[in-house]
């Protein structure tokens, strides 16, 4: 059979399959008892009890929790974005599209920390879809213009004292940074060098020591994986310049409204992450909440995003995220096989959740905030404020409830 026809039939069958699934309307996610769907109710109840009992012991006031953690002791580790007191341990179990279990307060709007990275990488995929980025393998610097920071105090300063300083800055103006591609940023292998929003790249998680990290040469882009929020924020600012409009507006129009997300989610940046773009003051968002800011949303909205990725970016027959982008997001990073595009944590080596299928993946952030996505079992689990070392046990209990 002609290869083109074969692909067309496969796409039609996939679309038909998703069209047969249940997709919740805005503000209403239908619930079914576990037994209605053939699940072991006792195991679901055990999972719910476990989710409640293993709540994180970190201070619910996230500012205090920050300063009590290693992050608060980093160089320039003070928060520069909004933080709030979190809600209780919370979770949702979505099986075959229906809510079969919940605990805590799924409507509470909380910081989701690095799960925001999955929303950020989605805006990158949409930029490729729209042709704003020709290929994720392109170098980033040809797409960039000088960035004009919004600094309202500049009008009152003595300009003669700053005569030799540029009024703009470039993100990729060093020999090393000019070698960075979009994929390097998405996979956290860029080793971008510099300071953004007052946070130097060497100040974020300097596990080898600040002096050592500052002194070492930059790693060749693509060669070394390093989780680094300064570089994540570089991606966010680069994408803002490509889209030429705030990324929350892109996400709202292209993703959150079509999937029926609530009107309560917010995606923010820092108190100093404003730029002048096309004559307007625009905030560049954070790809996490390491220094505050980032994505604040409910567990219900987390579950909707997880359900979208469960369906390979398709929502009720409409392909919102190209399936090809979801597929690429799940390709292991050579420098870290457990990581795809941010923030897809992969289970290929069965390290994240040993009892889960290798094909399962997790959007995960500190807290711990987890969106577990399991296509083989048509399952999404959201868990908030559970210790990271307990997330696998929670998933195991839910998997044990499934019919044999």
C-alpha cells in the first residue's frame, strides 16, 4: 500500500480512537466509582489514604520552605517572584478519562514548580508548528534581537555614569552561546553562560562548589546535562522574542482554553523580568518556581494538561500539540536517558516508577508535584505535596487496582 495512504489511515484511526474517549467539559469532570470501571476499590482507597498520610513535611509557607532548603543558601538565592502558602496534600486519579479517586483540595491554586517547564516546552513546540522556529535543531542566536530591559529607575540615574554601558543585552553573544540550539535548551544540555534577571548560571545548584563551577570551562552544548533554572529562563525569554507576545497568552489561546482549563491559573515571571517589546512592557515568565513565580494552577488543570499529553496532544479530535512534538519530547536525552524535553521524565529504565510501564512518563516539579501519564493503562495521576521518594509507591498502589 502507498506509504502516504498508510500514514493517512493511521492518523484517521488515531483521531477516531481519541474521538471515542471521554473529554471533560470546562468546570465539570465526570466521576465514576472504581468498581464501575472494573478497578479494585480497596486499592484505590489505599492509594488515597497513602496520598493523604505521606504529605510533605516541608513548611507550607513556601517562602520559609525556600530559605530552609539548599536553594535559599545558594548565591543570589533569594526569591524574586511571587510565592504563596500551599494547600494540603492533594491528588486525582483519572482512569479511562473519568475521576475514580481524589483527595485534598483539587481546586486550590498552587505553585507547581518545574511542571511549568512542560508548559514552556509546549510553547516551543507550538512555535515550531506555527513556523516561527523552522526547526528545533536550529541555532538560537539567529532568531534573537537585542533585548531592551524595562528599568523604570533608569530615567532618574546619572546617564554619564553609565556612558560605556549598553542599554540592551544579547542572550547569545558569546562564542559558546552562539553554538546553542533550541534542542540544547529543551534538554538542559546547553551550558549557557551568563546572568539573567540577577541570577548567574553558576549560582544555580553549584553542587561542585561555587568557585569550581565558576572556574571550569563551559561544556560543549549537548554533552552534559545540568538542571539549571537560569537557562530555563533563557529559553522562556528567547521564546517570548520569537512569539512577540506574552507566553501566558499563547498558552491560554492554544492550549488552556481548548482543553477547558479553569480561569484561575496564572503564569508569572519575576519582579525584574520585564522587557520592552514592540512598544509594550511585557513580563518574561519563569519556567519554574525556584526563585518564585512560575505556574500557579489547580490539580484539576494539571490533570487536564496530563490528559492532553496522554492523548498525544489531541483533545476531543483537535490536535493542539503536534504528535511529532510529543514523540520528540519523549526521546531520551543522550546525556541523561531519563529526561526528554523539559519536563518529561521518562521511565525507560524503570527508575522513576519501577512498577510502571517503561512507556510511562512524568511531568514533575518540586513539592513534589507530579503528573503521571500512562498511555498503556489509560491512566493519569496527579499528586501534590508528596515526598519525591513516595511517588512510586503511590503509583504502584493505583496500578495494583487495575483489572488483570
